[in-house]
């Protein structure tokens, strides 16, 4: 690694990598999907214009197609410190989760228990709740109605010899608190259970290390990590032994993650996914020079820069929101990136969240409203109109303090 230490993230360099930035909007809906850098766009275009065919290795175009897909697949696995045969790229996290649930169903018997978190997006709830029709008991891990947080002490009281799965989010897309995933995995493994971790609201902000977490299954969405619309599913080699093949019958003896991908690949999207690694490498080279031995190590340095920038943004936004009359900020009341992600949901009693989000849109601040597919989380925090839900402002490292001040100025006018 280079001995040169950067003073901080060069935000303007990062912003220059994203063609959509500079369109006049403050893009503050990153939890719904990040902007995509030119490196991803160019790889998508190259695939569609140069190698749009089946990856038959006996032809030059087919060989190129296969090589591009293989390289992207390997890069995503390396990014999260996984082996390539432990990772699939599927259509979405929700689709991958439903496939995983069906793959694990044969190992479950009536009376077995699955713990699901009240904090989670429906992707990591609905697929498991549906297994109740087979006699599986679904156990709710509730959140604190005031703080929105999950307690490991409460989880300890729910775990028992019948627990087979613990399904939880690494960071909530509403509360945004970072849950102690490695600790939860240790607790679950202590009673012989496996863990299913939803990393969708985490992976765009912090580097995922599936081995350090000792996760059995870890899922996230590439389109929230600067990539195309693809879902990443990691399954450890040991956990794969508990799954039933979800692909064609001739994959029955194949105990790799491939058995959890029933459809063919979306070739161009898979190939374009390598552009995510290209972006991290460009940021690394710009700030550090040199070359770490692995993509995972290079990305670790890059995400440390992202964290500092996102903490400054989060603190400024949360402090500003808390100063506004009548605004309730959900989750931790700090932007500290050891505690939460810079996804900030808030509620204003007496005002609809939809009207606030629409007014922000009129001020060219792009934010969203609703329950964001986490209605149980919203309802548990005492918000009566779950469909109207909350206003959510979500930032990534390429956002600026000027954008934060702009949205706060707009809110002062909107809320009077």
C-alpha cells in the first residue's frame, strides 16, 4: 500500500464518475438505488455491442461474453471476501430470498422455529412467514417502540433448541442502526441455528466481509452499491449442504451456490457488474496510488473514506432535522457511522409524509415517502398511517454538505 495518506475523500472526483450527477437535482433517495458510475455504463454498452450472445467458448464472441461474465462474478465474490462458488448474481434480493426459502424448506419440520426481525424489509420476512403453512413456527424479534432498535438480550430469550433460522437485517432501511451481525451469528450458531442476513441497506455504505461475519447466507442488491439491477446471494459452503437444488435436475449433485439460481443469468447486467469494482479501484488509485493485493483490501481503504464523508453528512442532517419543530427522527439520534447509516427517516405529526416529499420534489430535492417495504417496522414505532409512513432522506459518499443544507432550508419553508 502507498504510504501516502489522503486528507479525506475527494468528493468532486467521486462525483465526476457519475454521469447523472449535475442534473440540477439533489439526489437523496440513495436507499432506493444509487447512481451508477460511467464504469458500469461502459461495461454494459460494451457487452451489448460487442458480445451479445451465448457464452459458447468455441467462438470468439462467445468466449468474450463468457470471460466478461466470469470476471464480474469473480470480482463481486472477491469484494465481499467470498469464494466464487459461494455467490450467485440473481434478479433481485427479494427473488433470491424466496428461492432460498424454498431451498431450505425441506430441512424444516413442523414445530421448528424461524426468528424474524420486526425491523426488517419484507424481503427478509415474507419469504419466511409463508413457511408457517408447513407447520413452521414464526417467532417475532420485536424492536423497541421508542428507539426502533433490536436488542440481543431479547434475542437470547427467543433462541432455543427448536430455532433453525435467525433472519435479520445488517442495517434497517428505516431505522438505519447497524446491528451486530457477527455477534448475532455467534448466538444463533450456539443453538445450532443458521443466520440469513439482509445487507441491502448496509452494503452501499460499508464493506461486507462474509467470513468475518460468519454468515451462513448474506444477501444485498447491487443497484444500491453503484451497480445494475442484480441481487447478490452468498451461501457458505457448509450452509449449502442444507439446501435443496432449485435448478434443473442435473444440478442435484452440485453443492455450489448455482443450485440457488433457478434461471439463466442476465448476461449484460452480470458483465456490467464488474464496473462496480472498477469504480472502487478508480477511487483507490486516485487517493492512495499503489495497489493492495486484493480488491477486498483496496475496497476496505475506499470505504473508510466513504464513512468519514457519510458521517459528516449524517450529523449535519440529523442535527438540522432535530432543530425543526415537530420533527421526529427515527433511529439513533446521531450520524456516527459506528452506530448508523446516513439513511434518515422522519415523521411530522399532523402532516402527511407524502405531501412533505412532494414539496421537497418541487424544491428539486429527491426524497421518498411511505413504509419502504418495512410496514411492521413503521407500525411498531407508533406511526398510525403505515402506508403514508415516513419521509426518508438517504445519502451516499457523493452527496455534499451543500445538498444537506439545501434540503434543510427547503424543509424550514415547507414546515413553516
